[in-house]
């Protein structure tokens, strides 16, 4: 493996000898030597093409949607039929149930198809 070394002064950017230690011959600064090393490397690469086709859609749970509609329609009637604190508490319970059922009513689906070509 063949390597080449070059150096430069970081203070004045003048080229320096990489093998010689000491101050910069151009500006006299010490501790400003930056050495670069270039090495030849052989690498074997296998090309791969990875293509993905992504589709977004929604999945509907019909039973959960029907239950959500029923809860939405019944909840205001409870407040009308049961006055006071009991009606308020039952309406809040139905609202929380509606929120939970609503999470299961519609689901976002992502389909990913991958095409991998290795040559």
C-alpha cells in the first residue's frame, strides 16, 4: 500500500515538509503543523437498487362506527332524561366510551411494496 504525506502550517497556510519537525519556515509559528496522509485503497462494491412503493389508505371497522353513532345519539338524551349530577356523570362516561370506540373505528393503513435488484 502506497501512502503520501503532505503538511501545511495552520497559521499561514504555507506548505511544510512532513518529515521535518520544528517551527514553520515561513512565519516561525510552532505547534501549527497539520499533516495530511493520502493512501490508496481498493474496494469491491456490489450495487443494489432498492425501490419502495408506498400506498396509504383507511380501514373502517363497521361495528365500531355503528357503536360510535349510537353513543353520539344517546349521550344528549341521557342529559335530558336524567337531570342533575347523575345525568352529567353518565354523559361524561358515554363521551369517554365514544372516544375509545372512535379510536378503533378508523385505522390508517400503509402498504409498502419493495423491489430489490441486486446485480
